[in-house]
C-alpha cells in the first residue's frame, strides 16, 4: 500500500502525542529512568537489526518490524511480553506483510539462539528460552495489539524523492539513509509522519557534510518546528548513544525491566 | 508472556461464535477456506454478513497481505473488511465482511442457462455498462494505491443484493493482491501461477516476470466480453493444471483464435518475452489469418461499430503498453452514451438472480466432483462451488423499486462514514482511542 498516507491507519491511529507516549510508559518508568528506557529501546532495535540481517532481510522489512515493536510497547509495558520474544515475532510478521516470504518460526527461534550466543552474550547469559510455538502464539497477540494496522510508511521512499529534487547527491543520500536507520532507535516513528522524519534526517546529514541547502529547506512546504523536533530527537540519541557502553550496561538494565510472569496469579481458594 | 496480560487481552477479545450466528450457513468453499452467511446474535442489526474462515491455521502470507491491505483500502467498489477474529484455541483466523448476495460468475451462468432455454433474462439496459464502470472504478482506486488485484475473474466480482448498497459492485478476493511499487522480490517468484488461465493476459502466458496494471485490465476486458456474450471469450480446456510454467500453449492458441496472431507492429516488445522462441516454434501466423475480435464479437451479435465494442478492443489490446488504463477507460464515450450507468446496477428493477444457497458437506463433495466448465486452475481454486443454482424458485426478492440515482450519494456517504467507524475497531473498542 503506497497510497495516501493521510488516509492510512499509520496516520490516523499510530501518530501519537509525546505526552500520551510518556503516560503509557509510566508503568515501566517505575523501574527505569527515561534514559535507561531509551537505552533498552536502542538495544532491541540493534537486536532486530542483527536478526533481520541474519535472514538477509531488506532494510524496509527490518524497519517495519522495528516499528511494530515500538508500537506494541507504546501501548503495553515491557512486562506484558518479553521483548526477546516480541522481537523475532515482529520480524516474523513483517516479513510476510512486506512480501519477503515466510521465514519459518523454527529457523527464527534458532537464529535467536545463535545471535544471542555469538553477538549478545554480554546481555543475555542464559540459553534462549523460546521456540516456534511461542513465536506463533505471540504473533496473534501482536496482530491484536497492532489492531491489524500492518502497513507502515517509512521515510526511505520520501528520502529518495527529496534527493531527486536536490539533484543527485550520493553521499548525502547514503548518510541520510543511515540516519533514518538510526532514528528507529528513537520515538520519532511514533510521533511524526515519515516524510518529516526524512527531512529531519536530511537536515542533520547536511550539517555533518557541511552542505548549504538553506534555500532548498526554506522552500519546502513543511512545518519546520516539527523538523527541528525530529532533528533534536536524533541528535539527542547520538549523544546518549555515544555515552552508552552497551556491553557494560545492558545486562544491568535488562535485569531492571519488569519481567513477564508466565504463570497465572495464584488466586485464593 | 505475562499471564495477567494474557488474561486481560482474553477478556477483551470477542469470539466470533459469541457474536455471530452462522451454523449451517456455508455459502462458499475454496482453497482459501469457507465463507458463511452470518448475522449478529444480539442487537437489532439484522443485516447479513459474510464470515470467511481462513483455511488452515495461523497467519499465512496471503492472509497477512489480505488483512494488511484491506485494513487500508476504502472504496465503495472494493470489499470492506469489517473485523478480524483470531481464535487462539484452534488458531483459526476469521474475516468479517459485508455480505454480497450475487457475483458475476453466478449472474453469467444464469444468463447462459436462460439463453440455452431460450428464455431471455430481463435486465436493465445499462446493467453491463454499470457493472463495467464500477469494476473500473474499483480497480482504478486499487491501482492509484499501487495495489494489483492479479486474480480478476467473474467469481471475484461481487454484487450486493437488497439493502442500502443494492446493486453495487464489490471487488473481492484480494488475498494475492500485492504492492507493485518497488516489489521486494520479482512477483513471479512467489506464486508462479496465479491468474485463472482464461483471464490471463498474453504477456503472462509468454513468461512476463512482473505483474502490472495492464494485466488486471486484460482480465477486465475478458469479463466485459463475457458479460456481453455470456460466454468466456478465451474459454480453453485445461488438463495440465499443476504446471508452474507460465507458458500455456492451448490458452495462447485460444487467444489467437479469437484475436488473430499479433502483428509485429502491434506488439513490438513481444520479441523480448521470455517465451518468444517457444511461441515462434509452436505457432504459425497463417493458422490465424481469418481470426479477429471483430469477427468473434459479430458471431455473438455485437456490432463492431458500437461504443461497447470500441472500448472492448482497447481493453483487449495484446501489447500491454498500448492497453488502455482504468482511468482512461472510465472517460470512454461508451459511458457518456445513453443509457448511462447507474449506481444500482439493477437500476431499481427486480433482481432476477437467485440468492446463494447453503451448502451441506455432502453437497460440497458432490459439487467438487461435478465442477465442470469452471476455471480449474493451478491451485485448484474452487471459489464457485455452488453449482446447483439458477434453476429453482428460490427467488425471494422484494419488489422494492428504487429511484435510479436520487439518494444514492447520500447512501454512499453514509456507507463511507460507516466504514470509517468500523475502521477503528478491528477487534474491539478497548484498544482504541487510548491516546
């Protein structure tokens, strides 16, 4: 569906207010500071990225999976489903929706085991506890919580149009593309339409490459205040990321997040 | 997964069998699953609904695509997905749609039976035109949203019965519909044989790797011809249905028998088709020297100087690059000539077609073995399983005469608003509006 963004479920249901987002997170913020929460999100975005690359998924599919992940936790506590289970489930669903094809849930659980063992051992010392049946069960819960909104608009296509308008700028395009990938670690995909994210990322890329495009930006028919907010969110991410020693910190952070209790609460008889 | 979270979602989740009555009301069966005619158990909504139970368990890629796309699509001529039910215990997926009493497969079958019995069916003069216009309108909407149908055929074109959308076309069965704006994989790689042979464009039969808008347009041309003559224009016996090879000798032969063999100047890029060499080897132009669409349609009493024929010719151009677009075809003089198309394709007249009959499991088996003359295709799709219709007196239609166009805009608007409100609650209200 590459049709009208303004009529899409993405725009109508899944662009949310910052305050609402913070409010929905209160449960988790009892255990984590906002900064720590962001670090956890950075970690799982990385995890989804690595997992997706294992299955040779295109960036578009990985981005969609990451947005599913963020949408789920925008409305639910980290406690409701273990993010280590939700992450592969998002990949599982996104690869079907984006027509990559069906990845077997078995293989996916297997690659989780490998990825954790080989790349994220510092974060997760146990064996990966989930199997295909968990992913399949989780998928139904994910679909319900997404309210069947599966088509996600990404900033990549708008970026290509913008670059076309500027004139062939390969370096600028490559860098902005990467910044958009990085932006998946922030909340911007929940807060702003994708074309604005593309412009925000482009602005940062221009600063980094010292490209003078003030006139071009001035002629864009877009709410520049929003663009500044997006750019600020991404720059903040970079600063946080710089000071984030994932290998050292993440195990402690994951310990702190509220855990799912798989057994039904014991009721008095 | 957290037990309290599970319990909470369980309590919010509606079960299809709690909300809808549909036992014994199966009206269709195919590789996609079964369709039931259903109505709400509670409240004073006595509208009919179509409940589609997806074959197998869990979420296949095609049902994911169907849900994902239908969730976004909203057009009066495209079937509206109202709600999705996930049954966690047996892992069944159910889709709830508005109920459409008729479809073009049944309508054409009824016409053919009537023709054979020399009892003409009384239908409004503009009915075929109205049907075609609404099909084009729906496809135009899909195409502007970068969605291809890929499996257009009479059985997938539904027509609403009595009710506030009376006589409106609904394009259905978008399970295989996919985006073609930058496909992530060559489309032909995924499911090699998709379109029923009879409605399949020549470029597909010659091995085209990508589906295009033009492929849908060809199928619409075939349906238009079939509406005009009551015969499938490219009817072809199909024995070898399991082939994954797109090249299909008999089907091409049939197309050339109707259309003539394409001249080089008519379709320059035919030389670039993957199966072009096979074509040269297998076919002789001279065998089709006396064939043309003009002659074929004249045999079926459609004159080559009428506007309908002119449009048909543009829809059925062999060269996909020259084939008309949905947008241009909606501007065709055919549609501005009297009689004008109507929103109710029955134009307020009594509907002569029987309602869908319920299938029993026995009948299903019987029908399975009796299914003749139907597009038996690669995946052995059996959408049209209610064969036993069209010859009995189950015509329980009201005689309500409606004014032709007055009020329909308002109706449409109401319908749109209805869609909007439904759109917000695929499972239940509790997930909504939390922001």
